[in-house]
C-alpha cells in the first residue's frame, strides 16, 4: 500500500483547499447543508466510494493485446503438437468454429520452466518470464464471439452483441476514483476501427463514468494527450484570470438561486478541470524519469519505444490513483499468416515494456495493490491456417494476472491436449470480470444499475469468482 | 438493487429505486400464505434472499445437492417449513426464533452456517429482514408463467385512465387551468405553497428554449416586456409553436426515443446515408402537429397505409425508418441469431417508445415483474419477423447483409433503376464466374473478386520499359510487371485512382515476391496533404492475403487527385508491380476476410480467356454509362415472408419451442381487444399500430403526455419515462396524468395543444427560486412547488453559442453527410462534417461511436439506446471543453468581433448588449463595471504577449465573451 500516493478528497476537503475559496458557502450554510444532504453525501459522482468489502487491489492496469495472441505459442505449452504435427485435429471442431480446422501446427518456439514456481513460458516472452513467480496464468479462458468485434466487446463490456457499459465504467461507478485531478478511467492509445469508443464507453451509465482516451491507435504516444486538456491560445496565468471572472459570474448566479447543487457542481468542476489541466500534462511528460527507468521500459529504443511509453504512463497514472488504466498494443496479433515472423515482432515490442512495468511496480511497492491483466480478446487455433498461420479461437485461450490479490507463480486451469478448448477449471470472461471486481472489493452481483426496467450487471446473469487464484 | 446509489449523486438523475432501497417496514408477525405474497415481498426475496440461498446454501440444502446435509432443504418454501432433522428453521415474522438466523449470525459456536465462512453482514441483515417480513417465498407455488404477484390487470398503468373530478382547493386565484388545480391540491394537502410567477424575462427565455431550443432575441424580449395584455404570454407561446424551429426541437426529442443515428455502429459502422429523411419527416410532422396516433401508425406501418398522393405515400414510407435505425450486428454468422436480434431491437424500441413497457425482458424468460409472458414476446416477434428488415443477398455478394431501402419515386422510375441494377449485377456475376474460373489457371486472382478499389498493373502509367510476366503463380488479373533488373532509376509506374468519396483509405501494394527481388523498392503515396515514400522488401511475401502489403492509411479527396508511384531508383534486384488497392479506412478487415475466403474457395475449373473477360468489362462499362438518374431512397420497412415465430428457448434461436400465433400483449386483451386473428397475407404491423394508437389503450397516451411533461418541466409525474411497468415509478399526480392523457386523446392526439395548455398553466410559469421550507419537505420537488432549474442539453448549448456568436445557420433539412451514394460509407468521413458545420445541432450526422466532443461531454442521448430522459451530469470534462475547445474559442472570437464592430456603441453598451444576448437580461451597473474592469485588466496583462493594441483589445473582448458563454447562467434555464 502506498497511502501517500492517495489523496482521498472529500468534497469538503476540496472546498477547503480550493485556492479561490468557497468560504462564502458557510454563510448560506443552512441551505447548502440541506442541498448537500439531498444530493447525497457528496456532489461528485467520481468521489471515492467504499467497496462492498475490503479490496485486494485498488486499481487495475489492463494490457490489451488486440487481435488475439496464440496461447500455444506463449503461455500454454502443448508438447503433443510436436508429436502429432500435421495430423488432423482428432475430434470434431469445437462448437462455434465454423471452418474445418486444419492440421496440428506445433509452436515454432520453445517452452521452458521459469522461476521457483517453474511455470512454463515460451521463448517469445523472455523478459516477462523473469517475473514468472508474479504471474497468475489462467490457461482455461473461453469467450463468445468468433469475430474480433464481438470478442473485443465481450472482453470489455461483458456482452458481445448489445451495447453495455465497459468494465472500466462499471468500476468507476462502483468505486469512484482517488485523484480528482485526473480522470478515473484512462485508456491509452485505444483502438479506433474495431469496437472503438464502445470499448471504454459508459452506455446507459452516466457519461461521467466513460473512459478518457489519451491519444489513439493512430497517434504516436509522444503526441498523445487528453482531449481539450490545453488551451491552444491562452497562457495559463491569463486563463486563471479569466476563470476567476467566470467563477465570479457563477457565484453570483448561485447566490441568486440561494442554493443549488447543480450550480455548485459546475463551479467545482471548473476548479477540478483547471487542476487537471495543470496536472495531466505533467503526467504525460516523462522527461523527469531516470535513464534507468526509461531503459527498464525500453524507451528510446526500437522496437519497444512506443509500447514502453504506454506502460510507463500506465505506471505514472497508477501511482497517482487512477482507478482503471488500459494500455492497448496495436491491432497486430491477428496472425492468420506469418505467425512466426509477426508474433515474434509483436512479442519483441511488448515483452520488455511489460516486464519493465512489473518490475517497476514491484520496486515501488505498487504491485501489491495494483492488479495487472494481460491478454487478447481470444486465442488462436493449435491447428494451422495455411502453412504458417492460426485462426481465431474463442474456446480456449490464456490471459494472466499479476499483483493485487492473486497468487503468483500459478498456472490455473487447462486446455485439452492440443490447446483447442478449455477443459479444466474453465474460466469464462464473465468469471474473469467477477474475479476482477472481487479483487477490487466489489461483489459483481451487487454492482448493478437500473436501466430499461431491470438491474444490469457487468456479468449479466453469470460469473463466478475464480477463488483458487486468490492469494 | 443499486447498492451504490450513484443516481443520487448524479445531480438531477432520479432516485428510481426508492421502492427497493427502503426495506419495507416490518409488517409484524404476518402469516405468509401464497395468496398474501405482496409484490414487495416477492421482489425482496428475489433480489436479496434467493441469491444468497442459491449461492451459499443450495450446495448442501437443495434437491440438486450431492448430499443433502441435515435433511434440510432450502430450495422451496415447503423445505424450510418442514425443516431439517431438528425441525423447522424459520419462524415467519420472528427472526429471534428462527434457527436459520441463529446459524448465519455465528453466535452459537455449534450452529454456524455456512460452515466455512460467515456471510457478509448485509446479507445476514437481509435474511433477518426477510424473516421479519414473514419470509415471503414464492418458490414452490404453482408458477404458471410469471412470478408476478399482483394480478396483472390491477397494476395502475394497465387500467384505463379515469376522468377525475377537479379537486377542491383553497387558493382559488392561483389556477389558470385544471392542470394547476391538480398541482395545487397536492401542495395544499402537504401544506406547501407554489412559488410566485417568475419574471417575464426568465419566462420568455424558458419558453423559447423549451419550444425552439434557441435563446430569445433581444427584440422578442422587448416586445414581450412591452405587451401588458392578459394574453401576452399566450401570444409568445403561439408564435413559438408556429416557428419551424419548434419541429426541430421536438423532432429531436423523439429522435432520442427512436435511438436515431446516421450510422449502424457496432463493428461495421456503415453510413445510414438515408436516415436523415426520417429525421426530416419528424421535423415536418411536429411542425404540422400531425396527430400522435397518426405518427404511431406511420412509424410502425406507414408502408401499409394508403396514401392520397405521392408525397403522403413517400412520407409514410419514410416514417418506417423508425423500425430500421437500430444497430445491427451484421457480421453475426448465424442468420437466425442476427434476425432475432433485429426483431428484439424492434420490439424493444416499439414497446418502450409507445407503451413504456420493457417487453424485451421476456425474450429468454417470462418477464420477472410485469405480466408479459415469453409467449407474448414471440407473438410480437412473429409480426416483426414477418417484416423484411435486411437484404441477405446484398451487393457486394458475399459481404454482410444490408438494411432495406425503398424508393421514393414513381414505380416506373424506381423499376428502371432496379432493372438497371439487376442488369449490372448479372454482368458482375458473369464476370465473377469468369474470374473464378480464371483464378484456377496458373496465374492469379481476378481483381473483380477483391474488395476495395483495385488498380491492376495494366492501368498504370508507365515510364521506361517494363516487362509483362506471368512466370510466378500468384498475381492479380492477367499478369504483372518486372523491370528486368535493368535501367535503375529510369523506370516508374504511376497509379491514379478515381475515388468515389473523400476520406481515409488504406493504400495497399501488390507485388510478386521472390528471392531475387529488390529489398528497397521505393513506393510513394501522394495523398491529400502529404506524400510519403515507403521502402518495400520484395524478397518477403506480402502480408495481406499473400498479395498486398499496406503502405499506410492516408486522407484522399474524391476523384483523381491521389496517386501511387513505384520506382526502381536505387534498387538492387528485380522490381515487380502487380496492383495497387485503396481500401476505405475501417474496411480493412472486411476486405481481408473476403479475399481470404476467396483464396480458400479457389478450385479447378475450365479456362476462360482474357478476351471474354474484357468483353464483359466493356459491356459493363457501356451499361454503366446508361445508368438512369438515381431515385431518392428511404430506409423503410416492407412485409416479408409472413410467418409465426416459435419460442426461442432461453432466447436461443437454435433451440426452438412451440409456435406462437402472431399477436399483441395478453395483459391488455380485455381493455384493448385485438383483432380476432391476423391475416396470413400481412405481417400484422398495421393492426399492431392501430392497437397501440387506440383510444382504448391505457398506456399510449399516458406515456406520450408524460414525455411532454418531462421535456417542459424536467422531472416527475412518472419519473421513469420509458418504464410504466411494475418496476417503474408510480405517478406523483395520477389524476393529473389521466386528465392530460384523456384531453390529449380528445383533442386529436395533438402535441401542440397539450404543450400550449401546460405552458399557459401557473405551474409552468412559477419561479425556480428556492423556498427553504418547501425544500426541507420536498427537496426533489416531486410536488411541483417550484419550477425546476434545468441545464440546457448538448444541442441547445451548441445552438445557443452559435446563435449568440452570430454564426448559426438556420437552413432546414437535408443531409450533411458527404457519403451519399457511396456503396459503403466509411462513417468516420461523415464525422468530419460535424466539426465544420454551423447548422443547427440537429443536422450534424449522428455517427454511432463517434459523436462530437460537445455531445459526449454534455450527455447527448446514446444513439444505441432508447432514451426518454437524458442524464444531466456535471464533470470536469465539460469544463475542459468550455475552456479550451477550438469551437468555444472560435465562437467567442466571432462574437467579440461582432460586438466591437458595432460602431455606434461604447464599451458599456457593448457589455449590455452581450448580456442581453447571452442571458436575456440587462447587465446591472455593478456587473457592467466588473466586466469593463476585467476587460481592461486582461488587456493590460496581454501586453507582454501581444504588441498590437487592436489585437489585444479583440483578445480581451474574446475572453470576456468566452466567459459569458462558459458561465452557469448561460447554460441553465431558471
């Protein structure tokens, strides 16, 4: 725990600290107090809220690998693929796989045991493997959706075919956020073409809970920034002068209204925004980081520079109390062809930054209460597509967790002998969501929102917490 | 249940959960019999108790348990009544005597359940509350179809509205019309007084925004102030109701409910290039005050209604766009699933929009709270399944299905277009067949098989001598080019595409790889604003379907402005050129799948000569030249194959139960008798529309007038505007709601008449000022003791900014999307139009997943969802937008410029004028002085940055104008 990183601001604290002062509110105290009581204990829907039970993690970093990394080439060793290479898949195609599977294709990479725990990881991820004892590898995931769009929506929102709030929005709705000077749910370089803003949208939840994008798929990270975080024309001191004038007008309006929680909220939001606008650019500016840290993430070195910067930003956001941080590698993992060449290239881009992130979080004591999640929207078939490719596989794939509240050095669940289908201790995406919420102190069955006549959940009507992986 | 009750902190968002939130007062030791189960009791059990029992107890105490422990069953009422080996475990009404409660409290060390871990405290307390309530438990009751405990016909919303007598009141001079009497009676009953009337400036600002979404003009305010007649405000209302902007404002309200968008959204975000016709239809309909019952019939079944003339027929067709606008998961591989998803979406929007019922909940199981069995759902589903929404064999063949569009033109014109399209399709089919045969030859893929815009090497402008080759085995069309590894730097090939539309395209290059190829072939893309050279290693196989490599995504203008140039400059080894392809951004994956599938589909066949392919191409070109003028098209419904639906077990279209005849909701059978049977010749949409729009229907008029109330008052009557079912809120003023519903129907379902009556009431004209005593009693203003202060919605904010800055373009109707007539629209292109236009917000294309920033931060209705009531949130992102967005900066500069250009005025007069424009009121002396001081100080502070005095002056005034636009007074209606 790093209590000093968090400034759990109550609204009252904020008013007290606020530079321009809201002391006049005390004068209208009676009315203001009742207004506040009516509006809830706090005006601010993003204020931190107590979880359902003590959490094991206070924030989450999701390292998303769009396109679908192959489990049998990364974290789920299948030696039988080598023995039975080029044979047909021995049983009928799993449900949902529309094309006849090709022949079994062994992994071009070697698996080795790593760490004290001896979990097996392929040579694609040598650096991540050095943190093997921190990884909680789930080898039995399964999902819905044979196409990228469906599976990405399933992973991000729990529904492959309906528009639903994203997991980050649910979490923000459930817990609020700890640093009011930053958005509570940040997605760095999100995809634009597939799923797009739906993957971090709030759907029927109020818009305050939607994710805030920093850059996008197509902007290099060196230029990535939050929308409208800077005034392109006005220097900060002049802007403060202008804001003071705006606030004067606003307070006059509020005085006429005698008391109004909405107007108060707007006044407050201006101060928050002004602080955010000074705070956020400082955060995305990494020039103050040491050379050693930059090296750790592979920054300023090809090919790790871009993803390294994303991971470093994720850490910087995490240490300042952002609740949900997503980092998206580009849509690169979809190797229907050129598995060997492209999986190697992709892994090279992310391996060192991810390992750097894990080590950095650990050194700073953040890993204890930060949950790190790695994976794609589905896995790939152990059978070949063409000579050197693998097709989509929603029926069995691997993701891993690390940090806050999960057992390290663990491989949970299993796919069949060839890695096609999850068979043992199966974990559905709903179960993963339930588990993530649980680690954050939320009961997925109680985190609900009333819409269109019923109470919706991230996990719909399903989901079980995967207890064996809890530390 | 919303454990975290955020709806309270999201400022005006309603607490709709009151019913569930307040655990029911313990009714004492009530004997619970099945017939005494209350709705509340069952709901509490279902929400709070059953989940705990299922999760924590069933493992050992249910019929399904591996081993039943202690002989105790907790999976039925009978089970716990009988109890286990040690007798009954629950004494209804008395937690202290209930062994189950002792066990979960863990106070007795010998009796602790669940054995491994004590339940969380809230769950224990829920169980206690439940027992105290008398342990209501519906399980084991002979459940017919629904656990709905209140006889269905008795839920208030299913009863016909009644004409209540006007209530007696004391303050007889307050009511202006019966609406006020109903409001006042309630207030007096609670010993509250209505707030006094608001001032005239506030009133006209309120009315103008409510009816037109725009601020009042200075001269309009002056005229109203000068008019001392009794009906001065009535004149204002009538004038506003007659303005064309009324239809724009109220049409937009309905678009929220109709989940309107100009694109499909989801993963194939195609343009709905004709959706705008539905939008414009609504604007016309609201301006003409088309009876709402008529509007219902037209939107659900306009295609089946007779029309007196073409214009009417086209309008009615266009109206059915209502059914077509939903998001469609076009990539869904299972046809039945996709069809049933669309049917579900149509049922959802229809029942929520018109009836305030959540019928979609009954897709997988009987509705949990409303008397809507799954059977009813599939009766309705049959009607929509008999309606053809999709075209399955749409062009391009093999691609996803397309939504149906119908011509708004004389049949012969439409037929000419159709025939021509059929002829083209036929030729294309022959061409494709030819192409498929050809691909079986040693050689390659036919460009006609590939998606996107393919330019074969035969279409390149060549410099230097290139050799045609067919030596390799995989290439596009009849050959490819190679440079013979000679004349380096002398040879190039230029490809100039004719692009159908402006936008972003991924540019791809096809070459034929081999070991002896050059590793650094320079390929230069000349795009709209940039040229970029990419070096291609031709020894490596292309990555996209073994044919293409991507050169990146670029912006291009429509027409022949772009180019791709391949050179052999500086290369070592052979340079090959096969083709160039332009793929609209966002379509890359689609293209890839198509070509991938095609590649797999290759099979041996007979050779077809190139000459015949060329012949076909020539024919096609000739045919295209003769294309008849396009006819306007509208997204419109059409009856398809008439069929009944079979129940989809658990909502799974592959697990079918019994067939259900098409029909409506059984709960209203007696109140609104449906036709004896639906014709086998038609879908039944027309009958459904008549049934919904019937004067007998207890829901339709109530739901409609409640919506009108919300748009004018910002809250209450029925707060859950889209849900009048058991989980919806109850009306605060049921008599008033019925009064309005009955008058609405009597007056021919006229929106304008009800709006007028509501606005001329004393209730509407009250001040929004606070009354501390009333506030203490009724902080949420449920009883309407004052007018609600409301924030402007996203469109009104943008339109008001443009109106004040003088930039607003009031042109009505038409499409702003540049993607018309595109075979597939890259919807993102349309979003460019959002930024530049100064038209009213209504006309900005609504692109799902890509709404403008201002809309996103100010709670625009999510275009995927039926939205009867928008959220009103307050967040720092709004402040960031207000302070920093280019839009706000540009508009405040425009406005400042206009103010300074008024030559006759002095600065104090300029401030006065700015205040009137922004707030509809004069600036007081103090405010004027403050404003002038701010401008002077700001201008002085600028000296270090800006040497030019005139510029400093403009910047200071801009900052002042910007401040007014960013202030709360601008953004709220008092």
